[in-house]
């Protein structure tokens, strides 16, 4: 009797092992669940929005002002006023504002929110800013490529605040402004996270875009449509689960920082004074 059951007893563990191996093989080849890419100093971030959800800039913004139009006359007037600020503290601030790479770019609004943003101490906020930066930039890309508008420094042949960027900027259309789209998107997002600082944050969003005028790399109309596309990107982001999850987590981080008595480490009084200087005709 025992000998007749031996094959079955031997086969059962073998079959079990084979089944486990097969399951393991399936697990190793199955696509991993879609999760947000962690934005930090060691990983490459991606935007929250899939390509099909990025606002269609070519359909949303009008053509840039034509030469001889009232719109272009304003562009030229603001550009002259902005160029008069060359070599001033406001020009130096425009150079600092040109930096969008992370981790440095994470603290462009540090004074406005009165907190330093750090990949370790405030990871959700850091991730939120880095990933939304990619989405707000993408929201301007199609129109930029289509219009290929020449930037002010290419027309007036005067210096910019970031000569190291000029070669790349020559091949990247001026309209609408990507930096402005990003800055305004950040202003809207951060105003939700820290509503007690909303006025300071939105003022920073405005002057962040105006730094591109002072830098001599964008026209006034580029800035206006950049703000529009930044707002369009944020509207789409609010329909994204990963974005909303990080938004809630970032609120908690800001609240914790406030409770701990943390503040921005920048010289915010000086920065605020400098940023009050602006081209008189800028809208």
C-alpha cells in the first residue's frame, strides 16, 4: 500500500515547487503598478500629466503680436524699460530666477512661503514643485515650437542676464514663456498649500515672470500667455490623483515646519525690496 502512494507523495512537492516557480516567473514579467516617480536629488522626475492631458497651447493662445501692431508696440516699450535695469540688483535677481534646475529651483519661492524646500525634510513639497514644473513647461511647448518667435536679445542685440543660456535660448521659441508658466503654476499651487501666505506667493509668481523681461529673454506678451498656460496646467493637475496626494502631503509638511518654528534661510527683506522694482508698463 505504501509503495503505491510513493509517486503521488513525491510528485506533490514537485508540482507545488513548479507552480511556485511559474507564479514567480509571472510576477517578474508582469508590468509594475503605475506609481509616481519620486522626485529627489538622486532620481529623474517626470510630470504628473500624461501627454494627452497636457493643455494644448497652440489651440489656447493666439498668435504673438505682429510687427507694427499695438500689441508689439507694448512689447517693445516694456522691453526698453526692462533693459534699463541692466546691471542693477533687479538684473542680478533675474539671473537667480533663471535657475530652474533642482535642487536649486525648489527654493525660488522660499521667501514667499517662508520655508526652505528640501528633498529630505519636505519631500512631498519638493516632489510637487519638481513634477509640476515639468507639466507647466510642457504646456507651452507646442506653441513655442510652432511660432518660433525670436527673443528680445536676438532682435535688440543687447546682453541677457544669463549669457550661459543664450545658445540654447536661440533655438527655443520665445512665445509663450515657459519660465512664467512654471512660476505662475507654482504660485497657484503654493497658494493652496499655504493660504496664509497667498498674497506674497502670488506677487512672487508675477515678479518671477517679470524677471524674464528684465533678463532680456522674453517679451511682455510671452509673459502674459505664459501665465495663462500655467493656470491651464494647474487646472489639469487637479484631476490627477498623484498630484492631489502630494498636495495634501505638502500641506502637512508646511504645517509641521510652521509648528517647528522654521523659516526661510534667505535674505527675504532684501529680495522683497529688489523685486518691487519692475518695468513701469508691464502688465
